[in-house]
C-alpha cells in the first residue's frame, strides 16, 4: 500500500503538470491571434486616410473649339492675331492648375456713357452696349505667390467663357486685352473675336510665361459696331497656372 503522504505528493505533481500544459496552450493562442488583430484593414495599401478608391471622380477637361485663334502678346503695344492650333494639353511645363471663376466676379468700368445698363444674372455678367460704343470690363483672378517647396507657377494661357448678342450679329466683339499683375501691366494687345450668342470658350495665348504673384486682372475692351444696342455676357473666365 502506498503511504498517504506519497499519494498526496503525486497528486500535487500531476496538478502542477496539468496547469503548465494549460498555460503553454494559452500562450500559443495569444501568439497566433495578436498579429492577425494588428493587420492593416485600410483599402489603400499606402494607408492614406484621404484614399477614395474607385469612387473618385475624374476631372473634366476644358474643351477648346477647333477655330480658336489665341492672340500673340506683346508688352506695351499692339500685336497681330495669327491663327494657332487649339491648346489642349497645356504648355511646356509638366504640372498645371487650371482655375475658373464665375462671370459675376467681373466688374464694369462705370459710369460709362456708352453703356445702357449692366446686370449680374445667374448666367454671368451682362453688359448692354450702345451702338458704336466701347467699354472696359475688369476680370480679376486669384494670383499664385508660390507652392510648397518654393515653386512659383506662371501663366501663358487664359480663357474667356462668353456670349455676344443672342441675335447672331456677332456684336459686341472683344477688341483689346490688357493683363495686370497687381498694379503692374504685363501684357497688352489688340484682338478681335466674338460669337453668335451661344456661350463658347476663347483661349488666349499670352505668348510667354508670366508670374502673377499679386493677383491677376484680365481687362477686356469690348466694342459694338452694330446700329443698335447689343448685349455681351461673361459666363466665366480663367487661367492655367503651370510649373
């Protein structure tokens, strides 16, 4: 017969062995579970919090009419208006920001005896120009002082979204353009373009790249050569900053 004290020692040994097996099992489970819990569940491999996945919308390109004839600029004088292929892919620089503002941001040079009335409507800035009259319309745009890293974008192409009178007379016309950086006149040239009253885009080539770090102003001189009052509407205008 086994002595009682020996039996007690054997029972305690078996209990301790069983506890060690349970403890080792728990540790193995924790080793397997913790890495799985720490896996990155982000749909973006880079973990970008702004990642939009397949729902991100593509930008809509500005469509330029095939008969666009941007003007060739010159500082402080008038220049001719040679034909040029449409500007579709930007200029020589690899990066660009093309911005537009609504036509109601435009400001007429008033009071003006050649102007019957000026209205801001949902469609834009509307000027009713008397027969054989001329007037000035200022079109301000934000400037671009610099970007992160000291990059200083410049502009070569500007654009006007507009409509001449809806009667199809092709009056009024844009006959002169002055482009300012803050108070400084950078570019000035003669031109001549209009349409049949259906809104369209006119892209204008400044002829060189200019920095606008104090705000841009596109100043339009429009003329009405018709025998009656005609309406000119600016729906929007913009510029392509490149770097």
